[in-house]
C-alpha cells in the first residue's frame, strides 16, 4: 500500500460526517506515525492536506475529536517540515485569540502539546522557539486578553524556556520578556499572578543583569515595605521565592535589602503573606547559603516563633514549651479536638518547620546552636494538633539527627562541627557537642514522642513516622531509650497484636525494625523484665503470611539472642527454633524469610547452645541445601564454624555440602564458599578425613587456572591449608593433579598481589610437606621459563617462587646460589641472566651471601650491560644481596651513588631495595650514612633519580622522625625547585608510618609542606596536591584543623588555566597539550578523598561549585571524578546537592550525548565516550533518588527522557541497586 493511498484514506475518514469516523481517522493516523514516522513523509502536497485536515479538526464540535486532533499534532510536530511547523504555529496562535472560549482552550492545549513534544535534536525546535516566543509575548502585552488565555500562554512560554533555554535566550526579543510579564504581577486574578511569577522567574536567568537589577529596584524592594498594598506584598514574597529557586545569583546583590523586607512583612497580620514570606526565606536559605549567613540568627528566631503560631489554640502561650517538656506532667495526644476547618494557621507552622529543616540540612556548622535554640522548640511541637505539621516536625528532627550522625563526630570524639567549650560551676571545662546536647534532650524527646505513639487515635502513617524517628535516634545515640523501655514495649505490643493488613504492614515493618534496633543497642537489664509481655506477640508475628513481616520478626529475635548471650532458661527460644525449622522445611517459603530463619539458626547455635545441642541437628539438613539461593546459608555456616562449639562430624557434613556447592555453574557466591571451606577445614584437629580429601581436591583442581584469578587464589590457599593439615594424604594428590597447573600460574604476568601470595603459600606448604620435592620444584620453575615468549612469563614471579622454596628448605640455598651464579659468568642468554639475577636477589634478602661475594660483584658489573632488563635486574640483585650483609656490601653501593655518574641511577634503585626491605632497627643505624648522598643527588639529578632518592629519604625519615623531619623541613623554601619537589615526594612516602609518635612529630610541619600548593613551579604544586591527597587518606586527623587554610589553594587548582595549554605539531596534525591537566586531576581526586575523611570540614556549597566547574572540563577523566563525587555526595547531603541539580543538568546532558563520529574517529574514542556515558549514568541514578522534591524540573524532565531512551534498562537497574 503506497503512502499516498494510505494518507488519502486517512483524509477521507477525517472529512466524514460521522464523528466516529473522524475520531478513528485521527487514531489510525497517529498509530501509523508511531509505527513508521516515514509513512507521513513523501508527497508534500499530501502532507499539507493531512496537516490541514488535522488542524481543521481542532475546531471540531465534538470534544473527543478535538482532543484526539491535539494528540495527533503532538506526534506530527516531531516529523513535519519547518515550513509546515510554521503553518501549525500560526494557525494555533490564531485560534488562541479567538472569541470562542472553547476554541481558545483547545488551541492552548494544542500549543502546550506541540511545545512539549518538540524534538531536542535538529533545527525544528529552534525555529519553533523563534516563531512562537514573540507571538506569545505579544499576546501577553495585548490588552483585554482573557485570563484563561493568559494562563495558557504563560504555561507555553514556561515549557519553551524550560526545554529550550539556549534557543529562547538567543532570540532578539523586544521588549524583553521580563518587562512584558511584570505588569501581570498586578493582574486582578490570583491564578494569573501565580503563573506569571513562575514564568517570569524562569526568564530571569536568561535576562541581562541590568534587567534583574531593575526588577529588584522597581518591583521587589518597594513592595516589601510595610506601606505597600497587601496583594503586592503577597505577590512579591512569592516572586522572591521563585527567583531564588531559578536564579539565586540575580538576587544575591540585593539580599541586604530583600531579607530585612521579608522579615518586616512576615510580622504583618495576614496568614497568606506570612506563609509566603517563610517560603521565600526557605528558598533563600537553600539557594544562597553564603549570602544568607549574616541573617541566619534572625531567620531562626522567626522560624521558631512561627512554628508555634496557633492563634486558635489557647493551650500554652509562651510557657507551652516548658509545660510540654515538664517531666512531671503527662503530654496528652488529644489536641485534635481543636481542629477547625477554617483554621489555616497550620500552613504557617508547616512553612516555619520547613524553613528550619532547610537550615538544619545546609548548615552543619551550626549544630550546637541548633540543639540549643531549635531542638527544644521542635520537641515541643511533636504533638502539634495538625497531622501534616506533626509529620513535618518529625521529619525535620530526623534531618537534625542525620546531620548529627554525619557531622557531630560521635559521642566520644572531638572531631565534631560547632564544638564549644563550657565551664562548669566547679571551674573545670567540658566540651559542649551536638551529642552531649542531644543526650540531655532525649528524655523530653522520648516522652513527648512516645505519648503521641501511645494514643489510640494516632493514624498509621504518623505511627510509622514516629518509629522511623526513634530508629534514627538509636542509630545516632545507641542505648539512649533505656528509661522508656516499658512504654516502648507496651506500644510495640499494641501495634504488633493487630494482624498486618495491606495498609498496616508497613507500620509493622517499621515497628519491628525499631524493636530489633532497640534490643541490639540496649543492655539486657533495660528490657529483660518486659520480655514476657512482648515475646508472645513477636512469636505470633513469626508465623505471619506477609513475608517481609515474618522476615523482620526473625531479625528481631536475632538481635534479642545477640543481646542476651548466653541465653538460658527462656521459654521462647524453643518456639523460635521450631518456627525456624518449620519455615526452612517448607519449600514454598519466601527467600527473604528463609534467609532470616537461617540467620536465627546460626544465632541460636552461637547464643543459645544449651537449647540446640539437645536437638537432633535436623536444622542443618534444611540450611545446607544445594538448590536455590545458598549465599545466606554459607554465611551462617561460616559464623557457626568460626565461633561455636562444634563436632568434627558436623564439620565433615558441612565440608561435604560446601564441596558440592563448588560444582554449581557460575561464580556467584563462590568466594564465600571458599571462605567457608577454609574456616571449616581449620576446625579439624587430627587432619581431614581421607574420603572428603579426595573429593575436595578433585573439585578444587578445576579452579587452578588463570581464568578467574580471585577464585584461583582462594583455591591455592585451600591447597596450602590442606597440605598443612594432612600432608601425607594431600601431597601425592597435589603433586599428581595440581602441581603442573600451578607452574603455569606462577609464570603468568596476571598473577600478582593476593593471587601471587597464594602461589607462594602453596609452594611453601608443598615443600614443608615433603622436602625432597624442593629441588624438583626449583628445576621445573626455571627450566622452561627463558624459552617461553617474553609476554607470557613473569620472571619476578618465578624468582619469588624459587626464593619461597629456599626459605622453606634452607638446605637448598647453597646449591641454588651456585647454580644461578653460573649464569652471571656465561651471560649468553639475556632472559636467563635476568631471571638468575632476580632469583639471587630474592634469596640474598634472607641469606648472607658474603661467602659468594663474586655474585655481588658480578651484579655490580652488569650495571654496564647494554640490556635494560639486565641492568634493572642487576640493581635489584645488588640491593637485596646487600640486605643479607649490610656492613660488607652497602658501602660499595653508596660509593657508586657518590662517584659514578653512569651507574648512579641503578645504584639508587639498589639503595631503594635496601631501604624498602631492611628492618627499621637495622635501617636506623645506617640512616646517617645514606642521608647526605641521597639529598645531594636529589638536587641536580634527573627526575627518575629524584623519585628513587625521595622514596629512600621518606623511609629514612620514619626511622628517626625527630632527627630527620626538621632537616627536610628546612629545605621547604630551597631556591632549587628540584629540592622542593624531592622534599614533597619524600614526605608522601612517610605516610605509610601510622604510629602516633610519628604523627606527633609530623603535625607541626604538615602545614608548611602543604603550603607548597602555592609554589610558582607547576610540578611542585602538583606534588603538593598529591601529598595533600595522601595525607587526607592516611592522616586526616592532622589536616582537619588546618583544612580551611588549604582549601582555597586546592580549589584554585581545579580551574583550567589557558596559559598552560600549548599546541604541539605532530606531522600534519596539531595536538593540544594541557600541562595543567595532571594537577587538576589530582586536585579533584583530593576533593573526593576529603569527602570520605574530612566531610565535616568542607563547605558543601563551595565544593559543589567546583564540581560543576569540573563537569564542564574538557578532560573526560575529570568529569568521571566529578561524577564519583556527586554519586558519593548525593546520599550524604541530599538537600545541598538537590539545589544545584538545575545547574548540573546541561553539563550532565552534554556528557551523555556521545562522541561526534568523523573520519578521524578511532575505536578508542568510542570506548572512552561510552565509559563517560556510563559514568554519567551512575551519577544520574544517584541524583534521581534525591530529586523528588521538584527542586530541578529540568533534571526531572531529562531523567524521564533517559528512561525512554536506549539507556533505560541500565538506568533503571542502577536506580534500583
């Protein structure tokens, strides 16, 4: 069927007299376009006929047809030609000025639909903006336009400026949009004023600063005077709030007049104005944290005043706080009787509460003042008679507790924000912290809150929020509810006694989670007397059909068992055991319930052994199954095997079960199975039973390969364990089945770190099991290695393995040394020579080779070899042989450093081996000998030599910090940049010393070392940044008090400097090189580290400003680091991050677009772009979890688009993770 025929058929239907045909014609057209957008395109005349007919049906008399025509236009606007788009816009704009009210409404809806559906790619959106925006603004300026039309026009403008700010801002609009919309702020209809405020605020960021200043001086400031009309005051405070959200920087300059103006009008006797003023202050606090600081004290006073504003309740006045906090008086939860449908004061209290929440969430440095001034007021309002306000107050207090957990520093630590010292009456000082203040207020908090939860009229949602608050309190201050245990048990019993329904199951979960936390965080005497009241209800809950409720009930008993350890004489223990058995025996049991029941079985074995030891042990038949999910069962067996009193029969049964799990396909959970086997095998006292041993070895053998390095490492560790436990039985099997495969693993360059350690442990255990195999192992390891291709063998690995064999069997040392020292004389095969040097070096580290001094001399001679691999191996050998006899060999190496320029770098490498592997006690005696030559060579040598010398100097400093640190510090201001660089590199190497004594010596100097971040030399600055990064990771306690002096220099290095970018000619191409990139990257890496270790000392608003700069950086590496910072920061400071989402969105969008493919694009470019997109997606997933407040409409809209794109599956998976 041709396109023309198809479209003609649609036109005939749409021209039908029958309304159903017209409707179906539009539906069929829309369906066809969705299936194949190209079906519409072809003959332009036919396209115009179809489009004209759809536009004609916008004027149809039947509402359903008109609405379908509007939907159809939404699909067509994505694919029509630009000239046709202009036709649509002109026609709909004409309709919108019609005298027919119904036509005006439907045309407004159509315009909104097509603007919302405009494609972001291509030129059609730009053309639509250029066509629509002037027409819509002209409509706003036309006198006599009906209010409904104004509302639709403002909505359409809002869509355009939100979706296409770049296109709208580039239009030459006269008069400017702000001037056009300002008169609408005085429109008699409130809905128009409200919509005008929203739209105008969205245009403010696109307008010139002069227009913003004019708006401030002519509209905002005059209308914040007490003498201004009430309507204008209301409109103005709402306008300030909207602009603060959309473009806070435009208000910053006038904040000195705006805030006093808002504080003036907030006291006027008008509830709507007061609510708007409080909301404006909230927006200012959130969006302008730096500028609002001078006014915070007054704002807090206003908020605490109006959170108590309740003119229709004569229950307390100014003394209400004291009455509600009086411990001798019960706080009743029956304030609901005062509710009045006409009373709107609750909106003011709610706005004041949100204002306090915004201050708490963004000003962690005020924690101590907030606990003094705000916390008691919040507690006094826990019983507000309006439920929405009550919930808001509780949520605000949860925010305060969360900030305390993050920034309070802990109950017994001094690392807290806002720490204050106070003098007691006896003259002693104590530190007033957020935790100490919270602890003093807990009794009043608990009493007030629990009285609300106790009321039978408290709604389910309120009860749930209350338990959430109590749970958060215990996370922050464990054990703080001891005095309220009776009331807590009573409330919990009341709630759990009611069977959970669809609506109340969430409440049961919250109650159970809190109860679990309560048992885990309080000493048994607190609650043990109440258990006879609560345990029958909890036991009943174990049998609930709702899987999550039953699962949480088991977790409660796990916490209870852990708290009461050891449990004796408790009737409920038997019931818990029986219910767990029943759940585990039922194959239909939910996976989460089964996991919790398995955990309870483990807890019973650990904490109630007297009970379980009288049983038959059938529970392990159900726990140790080989089908379904077994990861939880494996963890339970590990716990029991590690801590409980168990029999070898039980161990053997579990080993047999775990061995079967190794046969399951896939690697999921295998690491835990290997750990389980390791723990189980360690419990054998008299060796592993032979029948289990053969089966286990057979299963483990399949994992001895380089296919999965992690599992291979664990398998070899198990073989080493078996060789130690049952050497006679294991050795023949291992030699026959495993050894050859281990040789291949030892050769592999992929074997490193933990994997190499497991290989060394294996060879050590093998040789100790039978010394006779030692010679065979050395021969097998070294015989074929030199013949293998270079990339397939790691000679350092071979050398370490040979050394491990010699270490396990010292009698072999002389023969191995003699064998491989021959190759130093032959020098025929370079690879063989390199391997021999490495082996001799590894052995020389623990064997005194003074009788074979010619080996050391041979290694020194090979410093002159023309092969780099040989020279490097010779330096390694010389340094490690010297460790075996420092007094004999070390002077030769030091002499080379001092006198031989050609061998100095290799001699320094040899010295690095000595310094790295010599014990601290021996090194302390040598430090003075090495100190001077190392520093002398660091001043004039090349960069490689300086790096090696710095590593040695750093290690020497740790041998005697009090002597050497001042000497290094004296060179911080050395005129030679190379010396300053060496000082920084050396200091970075000292951070491996974590002793308090070293930290005490380093503390007075650390700031001077880090001051080199402001050095004139780029290389020195970069090293100083890396030192700060290392210090932040390993010694944050030395930085926290000085961080405010370091951050300005750190932030300066995050900004790209054009003068450091140079152009390099590479053949016919020009390539830009950014010399400042590494320093910038290190600066951002340091910021990421500081998030983990010094979060309490960071100004998050300033940090986010520089993260936004990084998101716009030309380097993808820096963008990825910024994505990681956002991912880390989103759950920690959701309020602060959410305020910057609007600014971050276009930068994140740019990262998701992918590369522009051209003729010079290579595969690596595409891979880098894909990795950047995945990194962006991870950040977006984290940010989407905190954007639900509507603080960033553009971000929300973009996320919605991503969820429809090809990234939807990956994004949904990340969001759900």
